[in-house]
């Protein structure tokens, strides 16, 4: 078996070329189609980033207006999908989103058209409909009726509106907008890879995005933000962080929101969420969440930097959502809503130059056993 090189977890394996995003894990650099994530987070909007990703360039004003109008016009979901969400009202919101996207496939007239044009149209529809699914399920599980989309609000503002029924202030809308920007695309991360595997069989975009949602759910991927907030609540006060972390690490546990398969320096997305977590905590009179997280980062986890373990995008995100009054189990669906354009782009690239994704496993089990009829088995 010496000639077989096993690349467990496909670590450091390039599976293809891509023009979607550039990630330099050694210096903590992230570009979406050439544009630095810091510029996009500070100066752009999620709608602009969707255009950048799906149409390969920043939009002119008229192009942005057209894309924005398309999103606003496609936010409604069929009553039948709302009925499905009622049936699964007690499930985790991420399961409800996965189920909702799957149900939406039944009503999409282009579901089986994998052309680039139709895939962009479906990606835009799913981007527009995703927040409606998450918000409707959230309201139903709390005994409320869904609130329909508000065409006066942008993508981020409308999502928050459909969750609570109240129009959020500009600052809160911008927080959610930046969060969606930061989560929009990240090369061949596990969920995008999963979506590409599905696309590589020439299955459809809805199926690929259902795959992406399922992969993203795990705590080693998108589930980390939820776990970080639970951890912060368990810690309670900054001075408890040291003991909490020591116990967890000594028993072989991991501190969620730290470490990344590619980044061996600070995840560049974390910077924007750190600043906003601090500002929002102070504004809301709840600075202790940020203090707990910062203590963990600056005191407890410093020795781990020599192993390339720094904060990732999920570490400060949860504290922001919490301060916005969003419950922990909505954190992963929010990540998913931001990632739909990225998953769509990854699938378009896969369809454009398709090859079936089918790696090998080195079999180490028994060989050539004799089949014994059931009556004769001891
Ligand atoms: N806390 C403590 N130790 C860690 C952590 C952590 N968060 N992450 C990695 N390590 C250790 C790990 O125990 C191992 O130690 P040793 O070499 O002594 O066995 C070493 O670092 C390498 O770990 P690995 O699992 O081989 O490394 P990886 O590159 O496969 O891990 C990861 C990536 C994200 C699975 C891991 O860092 C992790 O579990 N982090 C916590 C979960 C998390 O925050 N996930 C969100 C990722 S970013 C958002 C996203 O894109 O989903």
C-alpha cells in the first residue's frame, strides 16, 4: 500500500481552479473576485456583492437597481411551502431551512435547467426566498403568523423585519448587511465543496444548496457561532474564562470559533465582527459578552497562535446576533442565507467545466469471505 498517498480530509488538495474567491491562509487575506473583503465589508452592500459574485463584476447603478428589484420581487414563498414549515415547526431552524429549500424546488419552473443563466436566476430566487423561509418558520414555531416581505426594505432589513414584524433601524440593518457580505463566499469550504459534489453529478441547484445547508450545519463549520454564544453564556464573566477553557481543552475539547483549515493567521472576516460586537455591546449596555470573548482571545488562547489557531468568522458573530435579540439556533441559518450566492457561484463554475467528483477510499476491510447461509450462522 506504500504507493497510495491518502489525503485525509482532502487537506491541502486543489480540486479545480476558481475565479470566485482567493484565500491566503498564511497572511489572512480574502478576496471576492479580486476585491478585498475589508473594502467590501466597509464600503459595499450585500446586493452589490451578490452582483459581483453572480455577474463577475461590481454593478453599475442600473444593474444594481435591476438586481435589487429582482430580489424584492422574488421574496414571497408559495403557501404550500409555508404549510410544510408548519409541519416541521419544532425542528431546528437549519433543518427547517433545508426542508424549505427542498420544498421550493417543487415550485421552481426552472428546477432542472442547469444552464448558467437559469442557475443565476434560481440562485437569485433562492437568495430572495431563503430569509422568508427562515423568518416564517421562526414565527410559526413561536405561535405567530408569518409576516410578508416588505418591498421598501433592502435584503438585510427585510429579513429582520420578517423575523420580528418591526422595521429595524438603519444601524441594525447595516449590521446584518455586513454579516451577509462577510459570509457570502469562501472558496471550497466544506459546504461549497458539498454543493459542488452534488452539482458534479449534474443534479440541480436546489439539490446542491440543500447539500450545502446540510454540510454547513455541523459545529465544525457554520454551527460554531451558536456554540460560541452558548460557551459565553456558560462562562458568564470574563474571569471564569480561563478555568472554563482549561477544563475543556484538558478533556480534549475545542474552543469553538477558533481555528480554521486554511487560515493559520487571523481570519480577516473576524476583524469586522470584533469591532461591531464591541460597539454594539457598549451601545446596548451589555459589554460583558465582548469582554468574555476578548479575554478568551487575548489571554486564554494566545499560546495556540504558535499552532496557527486564531479566531475565525464565527467567534464574534454570535454575540452580535444575541445583542440584536436573535436566538442562538438562528445563527447557522443566517450564515446559510449569506452563503447562498457563494454556493450558487460554486455550482455555476462546476457546471461550466464539469467533472464527476468521485475520490477513492483505500479499503482496509476483510477480503473474499465465504457467504454462509443464515440458517448455518452460529
Ligand atoms: N480549539 C482547540 N484546539 C484546536 C482548535 C480549537 N478550536 N482547532 C484546532 N485545534 C487543534 C486540534 O485539536 C489539533 O491539535 P493536535 O495537533 O494536538 O491534535 C490541531 O489544532 C489541528 O486540528 P485539525 O482538526 O487537524 O485542524 P483542521 O484544520 O482540520 O481544523 C477546524 C479546522 C475548523 C475543524 C478546527 O479548527 C475546529 O474544530 N475549530 C472549532 C470549530 C469552528 O470554530 N469552526 C468554524 C470554522 S470557520 C467558519 C466556517 O467556515 O465554517
